[in-house]
């Protein structure tokens, strides 16, 4: 058995290495490439170049820059320059220009945001995580001590000599805007290569659009954030950066109550008044910093802070559902058409108040950077006829036949569809984890009749592994939650028919 597992694993590694070396896919005038687990999340890169070779050169330059900066700024890598500096001697040491710049930016934003952004907020985050393990709220004295620690100085910078002195042992983490900072630098690296007209880079929902290209960007609804849920807004962006921060994907359950991973460094409490903040700015770092700060600040404080960054526009969604927009937001927004809810016939169709939630986690391969696999999810009826296409993720249309079941079912329709490309900005998701929904409608948007339907999940790699997962459910009676068996491409998958939130 071990020998068989070793052979399968070796074959998979060969496939992954081969896949990772291929040039990006072309869609229209853009060459598209995507990966999982870049800076701990999903990654999509679109390059408008005169040839696939030039697009590949630009992609290589961007990925090298991301890796270089991650080795400098990561707080999760013990060997990074930042980690070594944090745990090193408490004396002034010369640091890289990038680390010095980021520490300087944290000093700037701590003051500019009135304390809403602080790298030492990590001490508060850890206090809540420890409390979550015990399923209780942190004691008031613990939070007060953490806040007092945050208010202390933690480093001293010497601009002339480019040195940084770490002053204490307080936990530090360079979150908030560093992902946006890295995206900006990586876009610069890609644009600097020859033959590149435009770059769109999306890392976990933070996006930079650079060059002669206008990107349509969807903003995820924080209260309905499945991959195929309707966006809360659509934007048209060129030569701008956009970042979204929110509490709806990451956090801690403490005694049955959800708490955001974003904390207020001034109070020690999780941010809970704003559930999503999306910011557009000329500079990616500004967009990332403002998006995080706006989750902590009141809408009034956010308006004042945004005024200090020329050209910044934003949209906030508060915990009570209020939508707060800056004056210039509407100029960038595209109209969103909402369809009227269909009539519900209790004796005939599926209940529109219920939906099938599909959770899918793609397997991660440590030590390898590989393109995301092709994924198709759809529904067929009892006669195996297609009912609803839920998702199709791919890089190169010419390899869609690798998904044999989907290809036979949907490829002719695929050729007739509008396949315009857009990007999605959202709160950062963990790498490889996706949620999709089936609302009980067919491809025409009409509720289907009650009865038996099969959920099809197909995952494949170019000339590589292939997985087809199916589960038949009878919607004429109560549908129980289902866990599907894992495989070489999918580490977990589940189906849950539940009432809509």
C-alpha cells in the first residue's frame, strides 16, 4: 500500500512541476494565470502582452518579486528578515530598504489613523485566540494590559543610517497593508519587462490595475460571500488599486459568538461596527491601510481619514446593514441589475428560501507553487440532463476537454456564452477554500421541480490528475448534510441544504 501511495504521489509531483512551468493562458487580449497559496491566499494575474513569451517573462518577474518581499516582510516565516529582526538583539541594525519603508509606513499610519492601525495589535489578537481555545471572553485586566502594551514604542528608526532598533519583546505582525504593498511592487516588476501593456494582479481580493486596461471588479457582499453570490457592487477601474477588508471570513468563535480577526488597538475589542470596507486609491498601500482602518473606525472617523488621502473612494457596510459611500464612489460604480424573486409554488418547486451550500477545499502542496486546477460544478436531473451550471474555473479553453464529464455536458453551451473576464475584491480567504451555492434554479433562472438531482464536482489538471465527485440528493424530502470523500485534488468537500441567512 505504501508503495502504491508513493508512486501516485511521485506522479502527482511530476504533473504539478510540469503544469507550473507552462505559460499563462490567453483570454481575449489578456494572458491569465492563477495559483493557490501565494501569501497564504489565492492569486490571479492577468497580463496584456504582445506574446505569450513576454507574458511569461512578466509573470516570472512578478512572482520573483513576491517571493523576495515575502522573505523580507513575512511574520510567519521564521527565517524572514523581519522575523530575524524581531527576535534579534535589541540594538540598532541596518535593515533592507523595504523593511525600513514598511516600518516607517506603520509609524505614519499609526499616527494618521489615530491608533487604529498598529503592528503591535498582534498582542491583542493573541489574547483573543488564547481565550477562544478556552471558549471564554478575555478578562478585562488581560485586555487592559494588552492595550497598555500596544501604546508603548516598539522600535526606533534612524532614517539617515537606515537602521531599526527593536525595543521590547512585544509580538509584532506586519499585516494591514503589507499585502497591498507587495502587490504594488510586483506589478511594477511585471510592467518593467518588455512588451507588457497592462497588468491586473489580485491576491486574496486586493487588486492593482496598471497600464492601458480597464478592469471590471465585483465587490463581494459580506452577508452573502459565496463565489457565485451576486456582488454588492460592480466597479470599472483603471490605473488604481482596490482593497477590501472585513470580518466575514476570518475570526474566532468565543462562547458561541463570532469575533472579527480585526481588533481595535485602542480598546482591545474586536471590530464589530463595520463588517466590510472597500477602498479605491491611486496607491495600493493606501488602499490596504484605509480598508483595514475603516473596519476599526466609525464611519465619521473614516470619512475624516479618507480626506487625508487624495483620490481615495470607499464603500462601508455596517453591522446593521447600512451602506456608506464616499462622494466619488458612484462615478466608478456600474449598475447592478437585480432580478425579481420567482413565484413559489409549495407543492411543485424547491423552496426559494433554501439553498444548497457547497464547501470545497482544494488540496495544497507544500514546497511547490502550482497553478490552480480546473474546476467545474453543476447539477443534473434524474435523467442526467444538465440543470444548472454553478462554477467553471479554468486557465486555457483548449484544455477544457480534460474535464471529460463537464465537457460532454456543457461545452457546446460554453461556446455560446459571454466569457468576459472580471475580478472580485473581498476579505482575504484562506488558500484553497471556496464556498458556492445552488439556489434551486435552472440555467434559465427558474426554480426547478422537487425531485432527485445529482451534484457534479469535477477537478482536473492539464494532462494530469482527474477527479469526478458526485452525490445524488432527493429534494422531495429532508436533505441531510453530506461529506464527500477526499482525493488527490480535493482535501474536503461538503453539501448542506439549509435555509438562507
